[in-house]
C-alpha cells in the first residue's frame, strides 16, 4: 500500500470543558472516496477543518505529502465579503496560488452560474455553485466536501455526481443525501464520541456494518453499570429500528400510492368514477385551471390538482422554477392570477422552512420547546421536556443549553421538535433535510409515515422523496407541472430520458419535450409474474445475508495487507451483489405495486 496523501496522528482538539477529539488517527490514500458520517454535534465539520489545516491542534500532528493540495468546500462559504461571485471564485483563500480563471469559467458555465452576480444578492444555490467552481478549479489532491448538495437542484446534484466520479484525487464528503453517498463512496469514516472508525465499505453497506458494531458494543456494555447501559441505549440503540427499512414500511407506502393512483386521472384530476360526495369530503385542497405569473413570466399555467386527506405531496424541479411559490399557492399565502384554489376551512398548518427564524438567540432549549417550563403538550398528551428531547435524539442534559451553542443540524432538529408538537392536519416542509444528520432523517421519515394529516414537501433529496411521498409534482420552468403518483424514482422514470452526460446545467433546465405515449397497462398479474413475486422475498433476504457476510470479511483491517488479491475479489463480489440486490428490490416493488393496483 502506498503512503497516504494525508494523515492525522493521535490528534486532540479541546473545546470548552472537554476534548472534542483525542487520540484520533486517520489517513487519506490516493483516490480514496470517503463518506464521513456521525450525529449532529459529533464534530464532523470541525474534523474537516482539522484535515484542511484550518484549526490548530492541541495534541498530535497533521502530516501532508509535500506539494499536495487540500481544498475544503465549506458548508457556508464566505461569499458575502466579496463584491461578485467571480471575485470569490478567483480568490486563493488558504491556498498558495489562486485557481486558473479559465478553469473557474469552464466549471461555472457547466454549472450554469453567472459569476458577475453581486455576492450580496446571490441565492444560496448560486453561492454554492460558485464555491464548487472555485474548489474544482484549484485542482486539489484531497477535496473535502461539507454538505455539497445543500441548495443544489436535482440537475446540479447529478452533474456533481458525474464530476466526482471522474475526479482524479481523493475526497471526503459529509452529506445527508443517502443516494449521493451510496453512488460515490467506497469507504466510510464513522465519527462517534470523539473517535473515528473506518469501514472499507461505501455508504451503501455502512449501515449494516454499523449495526453489527453497535451490537458488539451493546454486548460489551452489559458488563458495565446500568447508567452506562442506559446512556448507550439512547445514544445509539434507540434509533436502530429506524434504520431497518424493511419491506413492511415499503409495502405500506406502496399501498398508499396504489390507493392514490386508483382515484387519480390525468394531471392529478380526481377519477370521475369515484363517489362525488366522498371525493368532496376527502379533498383538502382543490386547484382548478390555476395560473400564476409575475410580469410576463408564468410560473404555472392551467394547473389542476385535488389533494386528498393523507396525501404526501413532493414538489421537485430546478432552483428558481417556483417550488416555494407553488407551496404558497396551495396553502393560501398567495392568490392565483387566474383560476381558483379552494382550501378546506378545517386545515391547521404547521410550516417548517428550515430558516430557523423561530429560534431566538439567547434562549435556551427549554425556552424554545416549553416556554421555560418543564412540560410540553404533544397531540394532547403532556410530556416532560427532557423526555421529549430524547425522542428527537438529544441528550436530556441539553435542556438548558443556549440555542446558539448547538450545531446547525441540532438547531434544525430543535425546530422540528417544536413545530411537530403543535396540533395540525397539514404539514408543510420546505427543504427540511438541510443540515440534518442521517439518524434525524430516519426519524423525520418515521414522523411523516405516522402523520395522520396531509404533507406538502419541497426537497432535492431523492432518497428521502422515494421513502416518504405518494405523489410528485415536477416543475420545469415553462409553466407546466407534471403530476406522477409515486416517489422521485417514479417521476424520473416518466420523464423523457436525459442524455447520459449533461453538457451544462443550463441545458438541463430547458423545458422537457413531451413524453412518448405509454403502452397500454397490463390488466392482470401473469402466472410468471406471480411466481416471481412469491420467490423474491427469500431471494432478497439471501442477498442481504451475503452482503453482510462480505462486509464482515472486508471490515478486517489487516485483510488488504495480508492478501490484496482476496480484498479485490471480495470488493468486486460485494459490488456485484449490491447491484443484484438493488435490481431485485426494484423488481419486487414493481410487481408489488402492480399487484396492489390490480387488487390482487
């Protein structure tokens, strides 16, 4: 094995009253593709800053290969102190030399960002694209990415995935986007209670590895005192069930989609065969021939939809096409230029936009959740604020912590805890996944799954949409809205296939051509399909077991040194098995959906 490009040796970082890290070791090899995971507040962003050389160590040392360039793409790049995005993108920052102007211009053109935009008025997405252009143009040997998909639309995320696949150096990425991590990473760094454990599996196989590690730790904890066992339970084991995305949960979501498909006609209009009075009683939002325009630009044209009680609606599309405008229309905050929107008078809304405007500096967590008291009422039930914090994966000891001392992700989680305690039957979420860790995303999915009301959700997180929504509204900027029953993958499959290599994000934002006519739907499940459906659960379970066995063998830190050929063979077999499992799960969902739709 060649010498690493960068290593941290027995490092320690002291914060406040204790150590954030101590005796931490880490290495980055050539062309490593590393996911860095850990709970909000564990110190992931701090660790990236240590790796980038921006934080002074209290112990240990950081070693970098001579002339190696380490570049950090920050979660919140300091764009505002520059006059234009171009000034920012061409700044050397902490690098010895600035990026080449022609390289910056090339990446910016592919991303579709105007670098002459004043920095003060640039949107979050424009700032993020300028930062990506700068980071890539610096041609780093090690690229550190802190939530790189935040503020990016789907086309930009797909572009970034393609660029990172071709990246010649190594990278470490923090992200809440499971699909992004699964597609790009080969190894995973798990930051947990001040230490880093490395698994030689990409994020797609990490959670199974993590569960095995936690099970072993839980068995060891049984020999310790009850207090430590309790601490281990709420720190780790309390969320294990949420990570088990079993077929039962997928089946429930597919049942909801099948029921919605049965009552939906073209463009989301209610099926006329349904009982009219029943349809009216279930409809919570009814939009008819809605058009909204700002000046000469039409955001929506002749838009029709009937949203039923219990629907989970996902809204997708490039930045700037009007997703938030559509949310405001559907909730009555904006009125249409033409057409009508009828909203049920009984709707009680809870709106979470992740701007964290409700979190006032200087207030404690107790102040935010319970107005300074000890009790909070949740769905008519009084709960102690410390116990409620545990439900949202917090240490109860944080109840009196000032809100500004929490990380951005922890602040977002507090906001979710506050808003979800309110009685409501309409939940409106505008980009709720930003700054959340993966365990909190699992919790949010669970909350949405159990929510009895209607959900309106804007998100660019493809995996999150696939696991939460029953219908997707896709906007393309032309005024047209495509309505598809299902999740993000269903919506993407209905669109005209895009070119395998997107030349530029600007091209990707052009209105899509009309989709080709769909073949006539199958009227019954064939004998062959039924046999396949019956056999798939056992096949899927066997593949999952095989993946766990392969991951366990690859987790041996000495395997690569002892037998590189065996390591390479097992890695190839693992990737092939994962691919087969994904195909079989997709086929199972396809057949299950078809069977549900046909009533059988």
